[in-house]
């Protein structure tokens, strides 16, 4: 039993040390203001609603309150996110901008892995253009009729 507790304490210590090293490395992180981040994508015609949504989402994932994301931030190195976590983050961003994650057949057409925030912004734009040209496009929620049960008197 004491060996297990010693092992568990050692594992927790290693995780804590890893976190301290990660935070120490991020102290030198040179991020962008929200305006600078959106301005990075403006010459490409990328809507500020998309680049702003990506900035806001990843700012919340930062290590400290005033963390400033940069287009070159890596998902794995800066935010310690990979695989399904990346997919979950992208789904949240797509929902925030009024889009949805396409099915796997459409996703297979995206050629590159998502490694940086710039990749995420470009992917969200790509999804939007695919949705606008496909049959599974966005639903304008303001035009969806609502149903209310009849009022009994």
C-alpha cells in the first residue's frame, strides 16, 4: 500500500513539474491583441467574426487571465490540446459562429492537420465556404418556426 502511495505521489509530482515547466516557457510568449490577431487575417478577406471567435476561444484556454493568443501558437505546444480535444474546440468555435462540424466525408477533403491557430481560422473559413455551397448548409435559427403547445383555458 505504501509503495502505491509513493508511486502516486511521484506521478503527481512529475505532472506538477511538467506544468511548472510549461507555464515557465509560456512566460516568454509574445501574443497578439485581439485587433492584431484579426488584422493578421484581414488581408486574406477572412471575416473578423471568425478570427475574433478563434481568438476569444483560445484566450479562455490560456494559462492566465490576460493571455494573448498568436496566429502562430501551436495547439499542442501552447494549449496542450490534441486529437479529440482539437475537434471539440473546433466544434465550439463553429457553433459560436453559426456553423456546424461537417460529416467525415467532407472533413476528409481538408488536406492539412490543424497545428496552429492560423490553421484553425483557415479551417473554420473552409467549413463555412463548404457549408454555403453544400446541401447541409447552416440553418438561420431566426427563420425556424417555433412550436408552442396550445394554452388550455
